[in-house]
C-alpha cells in the first residue's frame, strides 16, 4: 500500500515544487501542490503536469488523487 509520504516524494521527484502536502488512506489521496511550473497555466494544464510527474503510478499504485494546485503567486495571495 502506498503512503501519503511516498506520493509526496513521487511528486517532488517528478517536478519542481515549492510546497507539497499529501494526505490519504493508501488508495485515495488529497494533495496541495505549489509549483512555479503552474504559472500561467489553466487548472487542467496544472493537473496534467502532476499526472505526468506521477506517470504509471497513477494507474498502478494511486487509485484516486484530488489536487489543489497553485502557482507561487496564487499560493501567496491565498494565504
């Protein structure tokens, strides 16, 4: 079973991130991801970047991933 810490590590290894939080139960996960790669991208494009970073793990290990994605400027404006 995959842990939230492993999912966090997979995301951080696969893409440039300023901040990543992951919670979950081994099959279903929720993530907050802040990355400069998201700047100027639509929400769909941001999620595609994360899915590419996770690659085959989305089919094999992670059954569901709910994401909140932010560029650094959007993250700062939110907080």
